[in-house]
C-alpha cells in the first residue's frame, strides 16, 4: 500500500489539474481489517484537500463499509463488469451475488455508488444490455456509471478477445445515459486506445465525466494535457472551469 504522504501529494496534483474527485484503488479481492486505519487516514487526508473521495477495494463487510462512510468516503466503486449470465466466463474469484451484496452494503452505509462495467471481453450485445438493465434497476441507480473498454494484456485469458466495434461502444454509452438519466456516465479505462473522434462521439452520446491521470490502477490513461486539449477542441468545459464546486 502506498504511504499517506504519496497519496496526498498525488491528490494535490489531481486537484491542480482540475479534478473534483480523487479515486483510490487497490487490486484486492477485499481489504483486510488491518488495512482499515490506513485507508481511513487516506480518506480523511484527501477530504481535507477539498476533493470528493472515492475508493475501489473489492468486496466489503458491513463493518468495513460503515468505517469508510464514517471517515467521510463519498463514493465506493464496485463494478458489475458484465451480465450475470456471462460473468462466470470472466471472473472466478467472487460471484455476481457477492458484487450486488457489496453495492447494497455501500448504499446502506450511506455512501454513493459508482458501478458500471467492462465491454469488449467477448460478451454479446445482450450481455451489455443485461448489465445496464441490472444497474438501472437497483433500488437506487448508481450516481456514477463508469463504462470501461477492455485493454487486452498479453499473457492474460482475454488477451485475444475481439475488440468491441467503436459504434457499439458509443451505443453502450448512449444507453447508459438514457437508462440512468441522473447518473454521471464516465469514460473510464480504455481511453488510451480510443481516438479523439471516438471519445467525442461518446461525449455527445451522453458521457459527462472522465477519469484523469496517467495510470488507472494497472493501465495507461491519456495525460491531463491531452484531455484538456480535447475538451477545448470540443467546446466542453470542466465543472471546475465553469465555476462550480
């Protein structure tokens, strides 16, 4: 786990670049209780900088969810990844029910939910639709819906997965916007593989948020300068530039 000073320094950089929310992630199945004090300190430290906070740590217990909520964590990210029927083909470390249970615990603890999925894993169009239907029909739809495009990593089981067609990706974004009109629809992982034109279509189809930073957990991401240049080219204004909190 990164030390607190490093996390806060990176959060300050993100704020200076125009970010309004800072997401901290760990590639865990679930956090251990021994990790919680450090995680709480990170949440409190980032909040003190005036940023919204988000974490993605895997599955949570009710006690862990309450601890993070009490520390002031605003959002918890836990993606469904795909449809319930296709899920066993891509994930074996936890069940679909485990994911839904974590989302329920997050909501019960009083945090906002960030939940979306990954497309381009060999799933059918029907699987993308089923995933969005599940998200939209949660008791309260997620406040944030990240749509990730798979970045194939050599040596992994999905290294040779057929890429999703660009227009199909745009359609997925558009459906997320239509089905969850009050949610933030976020362009997430995979933007490093997208052309500016594809990202532009996604914005005009309903995406209204992006993850910024050079790395998203394990994958590259476009740099801040490129993102700002693209937004200017499209005539789009960030929330901070528009003068909002």
